């Protein structure tokens, strides 16, 4: 199949990065980035995925061990897309000074400059679920709270 003029807009293989600012999980596994300015220069979005697979006891133990992201903010809007089976993973989401629990499937919209953090608090072995953070910017940059 010949490459078309818009082929550069398609990402066929994520970029794996081994760290992500303000996220302890970055010490444990690489992050597969699906969209960013490095992959598509025109991109005004940045997205990666986590845990999109069947939940095992080992994964539950890993989630308990790594804790949550450090409270941070961005100068762009962000979304958390919690995907997977019903109630596969429940996340605690801090928005400002409030805490919420959101289970799969669900989503959270985070306006720019709102301090936030997220952590998995419950997962059901045998179900499938995950998290896709989407930054409405072409790169991921955190700012202190």
C-alpha cells in the first residue's frame, strides 16, 4: 500500500518512555506514548496508556506498592479516560481540595491550572481495565502546586 499525503498523522507504534514527572509509577514500568508532538508534529494532544490488560494479582500488588501521582497542575487542559470492564479498576482522583472515586468505564476532565492527582485504589482480578491520560497539548509538562 502506498503512503498517502496524510500518513504522517498516523501513529503505528508508540514511543516508550521510562519516566514521567510527578508520577511514581514511572519508576516501575515504561510508559507507551500514543500521541505527542514527537510522533506527529502538528499534534495538540498527548496521550499514553496504562494497565490495559487483564488484571492479575501481581498487577493489584504493583498498584498498591507505587502509590499515587504527586499533586501537580498543567497550563493546558487534561482528561483521564478510565477504560475497560465495568468496575475493573477504581481510581481516587484529587481535583483541587476534593477527592472522588471513579470506576471504569469513566472519564474526568481537568481544566488547566487545577491541582490534581490520581491513583488506583481497587482492582478486580480477571477483569480488564486501564487508564489513558490525554493532555490537550503536544507534550507533557507538569507544574508545581
